[in-house]
C-alpha cells in the first residue's frame, strides 16, 4: 500500500516538511535536567532518521510559575536556548525538522507556585493556584512570546503553543476556571485575549515566516468547557493574529472521558478536526488515537486534515515514516495505546519508554550491537518475552531458532487481544510475526521443546511464561479458567462469578459483560460525548450500557477493586465495570463452588453468589521446569518473562527483559 497524501511535502512559512507525519509533543522526563540533553538529542535524532516530517518536543514552560513540577523544563533564558542547539543540530543532521512546544501548566503545576486564571484548584493536583493579577497575565503573555523567540534562536524550525488539554491557556478560555472581571475574563471574547496576545506578541518577535503552531482544544470534555462557537471564534481570531497551523487537542487532563487509551476507537475524534478544517484557511493537524499509516492516509485523503500528529506511535517505532514510505507498513511496530511505559511512567515521575519498544528514550544505553560471531541461540516460548528475545538476537546477527508449543505465536498476549478495547494488541503479534520472517528466524510452532532438543545451542533463552493458578477451593473442578473463556473453548452462562480481581479479573469481567453489538458511536454515547455545538464542553448524559451477563467480581483483599491498574487507564477500566453493572465483592474468603454458584464468607457472613459459571482469574504461576533441567545440565541458559517471575508480570516487563538479556549476550 502506498500513502500518496501522507508522504507529500507541505510548506508552512519558511519551513518545508518532507511529509505530513508530525511527532506530537509528549513529555518523556528527559526534558527537565540539562545532563539528559544528549539522551534527548539521540531520541529525537533516531525519529528524524526514521523520516518523521516534524518533531514537536515535550512542553517547556515560559517561566517558573508555569512549571509542570518543581525544576521542570523551562525556556526563558539565552543560556537555556543555547543548550538546545545540541537537540536541534542532531535533528537537522538527520534531515529532520523540530518544533519546541511552549506549555504553561497553570493549575496543573505540581508545586506550590502554580498560578491560574482563578484560584480554583484542579481535581487532579493537590495545590491550589494563585490567581494571576491583571499585570501578571500581561507578563505571562510576554514570557510566552520571549520563549518562542528563544526557541527560534536555539535553531528550532517552529514552535507550538499549548492551548489545550486543560493547561493555563485552556484555563483562561473556559468559564469553568476563568471567573475574572478584568480585561482577561468576563465574556468569551475577553477570555480569549490571553492566547491572542501571546500569538500577536510572538509574531512581532519572530517575523512573518516563522511557523507558529497553536494546539487548540476541540472538545474540552469538562463541565463549563467551551462551546463549538467559542472554539471557532477563537480559531478565526488566532488565524488573524498570525497562527500558521492548528494542531488539535481533545479533553482536559481532568476529563472523565478517556481520549487516547486502547479502548478509545481509532481516530475517534477525526470528525471534529474535519469541522475545524472546513472553517479555517491554515493547515490543520489531526491527533489522538491515530496509530497506522492507513488511518492517517484515510483522514488526509478525505480532506479532513493536512497533517497527522502521532506521539506515542513514533515512540513505539522511530522508523514509522520510512517504513510507510517504502511500502513496508506491515513492519511497523504499532503503538497499542496502553500508556503503560509512556504516560504511566511520566505521571509517576519516571522516564518514559514504550512497552513494545523498550529502546525508546534509552537509545544511548540499550543498544543491540551487531555480533562478531555467528553463534546459535534457541529461544523457548513465543510469548512477548520470547518474541522480543528472538527478534533482538536475530537483529544482532545470531542464528536464532524459536520454539513454541502452541500453533501460533503470542502466549498470554493472544488472550489479552480478545478483551474489548484491546484489539490493537493483535498489531504487536503481527509486528513480531513479520519481524521473525524479515530477520530469518527459524520458527518451530507446535513444538514443545525439551532439554535434548536444546543441548546443541550456544545460548538458550527460556521464556516459557506462566500458567493460570488453580486455587485450592472446595469444588474448584466445577470452575473454568480465564484462558478457556477467552480462547472460546468454554461458553459461560448468563450469571458468572469471577474469582480474582487483578488485571485479568477486571478484563475478563469486561469481556463477559460487554455487548459485542456496540459500535464506535455507542462508545461515544456510553461516555457521554455530545456535539459541542449543542452541549457545552461536548458533554452530555451518558447512555447506559446493556450488559449481556450478570457478573460478580470477587477478591479476598479489602482494598478497592482495580486499584493496582495503570495510573492513566485504571480509572477508565474501573468506570467501565461500574457502567456495566459488574457487582464487586471485596474481603471475601472462598468456601466452596457447587451447582448453585460460589459460596463465600464476607465480614463473617456466609453468602451465595448465584452463578451458572465460575471463572478463575486467581493469578499465575511460572512455568520453569525446563529451565531448571537445563541449568542442572550446565547449559548456558537464561530465564526471562513470566517464567522468571510470575508476580506483577506484564508484557512491559516481559519485552524489556527479553530485549535486555540479548543486548547483554557476549559476541
Ligand atoms: P507467556 O505469554 O505466557 O508466553 C509463554 C509461551 O511459552 C507460551 O506461548 C507457551 O505456549 C510457550 N511455552 C511454554 N513452554 C514451552 C515449551 N517447553 N516449548 C515451547 N513453548 C513453550 N500485559 C500487559 O502488559 N498489559 C495488558 O493490558 C495486559 N492485559 C492482559 C489481559 C489478559 C486477559 C491476559 C491473559 C494477559 C494480559 N497481560 C497484559 C499480560 C501479558 O499477556 C503477559 O504478561 C505476557 O504475555 C507474559 O509474557 P511471557 O512471554 O513471559 O509469557
Ligand atoms: P494479579 O494482578 O496478580 O491478580 C491475581 C488475583 O488473583 C489477585 O487479585 C488475587 O486477589 C487473586 N488470587 C491470588 N491468589 C489466589 C488464590 N490462591 N486464591 C484465590 N485468589 C487468588 O494477576 P492477574 O490478574 O492474573 O494478571 C497477571 C498480570 O497481567 C498482572 O500482573 C498484570 O500486570 C497483567 N495485566 C495487566 C493489565 C493492564 O491493564 N495493565 C490487564 C490484565 C493483566 P486476592 O488475593 O485479593 O484474592
Ligand atoms: Fe504506545 Fe504503550 Fe508504547 Fe505508550 S507504552 S507508546 S501507549 S505502546
């Protein structure tokens, strides 16, 4: 497949982009300290080498009050600007273009110096902001303009002004957070003066041709957010003030509607971008949950946007653009929108990386150096850990054989992709499958490897994974395991009790209650997304779900169910359970399972949870007999993934470990 629209150049002011692929802004944690600049430069350079049209950095604050957290990234001095030359130079050396994003966190600043349009605290930060004085707003607009001028001096090809996602500019725009009575608030026209002043002042400093991108909030998805008319008025006024491109943003960080995680349908928000594009004359960039070149091409060819922003997909595969251009889209390592190694890390104050590409943000330290010898490597198990190990070893130049007992690759990940909203996980298996072919790995499916088969290899990597735990409960032989439910070998009845409320118990409860007839439009309706031309902020009353089964989810712990799920996605998984009417029981001890269902004791009281089917999601145990045998026989053997440690296993750890074990192999 070719992508004529995606691969065509675009000129904006004095900048010509080689294609329409924009790597959207995303904080990685490498922006904040100057000693991380070489790592950041290497990270961006790899994406520029991969053919990306335009890279946008993570957000840099125009002053201290706008920090995201204490000592966070800032661009307000010449000295800071000069340090950025290492980044811009590295990108230019690879033929790429790079823009700096200027972001003032406003009340999302995680520090006591935060400021906003008013003193209204955000529901997601503990700090109450101070309200900027009238002069303070004026000074902040000037700080933005100075930061933009400094970015130009630092060699950036463009800037992006962050006007969405609920940060300071958005806080000025929405009545929800702006109750001012001075020149910067009171009416929609006055609320929009702050971004207009920023753009006007910046334009004066950088001249007519330097591209200023403005990230506009198309849907705030919060009560008291903007109406569509207000958004359009703002867009027209910004265009007149000198904005060169509109990038688009969806939802404030505090919104209770998921906007980018896996369960959000692909390109869910494209129609809003198309509506903006029809109204303005400058180029418009679509964003959020666009992760394949096919989808990007579709949007461009339909005339809904001029550019496509993909942040996480470029973290997942730095060569996305080159592969698309060369007709090798089937080799793209697709972002599965899990947030597990990127946003979850950033929100926990850790450096970002990527579940499917652990080299992301570790380009200088996690290196798969070519081997000087042609030694043989056997990998046992084609789950995420084994797949990462086999492809990494082949990439280094080892002669690799991969053994898999099942008829297909994937291991537990093949079960994960059956969960509604995790369909994209199939892309990871498509990627690994193709990568095995391209790299010439010998794949032996339907082959249970034993110690004799492996004796002749120079290195053996055991990735035999996990098996579901079957707990010792009276009558447990009446229950079924989660893998039997998800692989379709068992069809559960109408009333189901689920034992174990970890990640898999929550997923299986969703799988059991979800109505497969639900469409993407239903998804929007369940989350209460409405037309912003009718409903302020794009929020309306949610349409109830129609669960197809009565599900009761049970755990022994007394902590809230799903509390250990991902930082940026767990809340949405928990909300789906609630929307689906899944009954949650904590603090239970299991008495027995019989033909009536699951008997438990809760708070000293015996109860029957009536159920036609009881499903076991009680964790996993490592499958490591083969490893022990090989180690005893003195074979050069390595143990990775769930086979190494079942507790708190996820695909992030499995893939990371599989890659690192190979990077460390001598040769
Ligand atoms: P496994 O996936 O268990 O793979 C081991 C493989 O080894 C299997 O294919 C097995 O057949 C093979 N094997 C075993 N013995 C032999 C032998 N002797 N010879 C040949 N082959 C052998 N993780 C996340 O990070 N995010 C999620 O959102 C997520 N959701 C999930 C949802 C569900 C419903 C499930 C079930 C899992 C989910 N996971 C998720 C967990 C993730 O799938 C696992 O952590 C991951 O698959 C573990 O990888 P692994 O390679 O260590 O083991
Ligand atoms: P888990 O998170 O460890 O949960 C296992 C559950 O089983 C626990 O809730 C535990 O709860 C219960 N349990 C453990 N031993 C039991 C016993 N002997 N009898 C009865 N109940 C028992 O594991 P999982 O749900 O199997 O998930 C495996 C891994 O996959 C997880 O570590 C997770 O990281 C990953 N995963 C991630 C996601 C995601 O969205 N990121 C989704 C799915 C899976 P009590 O002890 O309280 O009863
Ligand atoms: Fe995408 Fe997950 Fe990687 Fe983040 S961690 S870039 S969401 S695949």
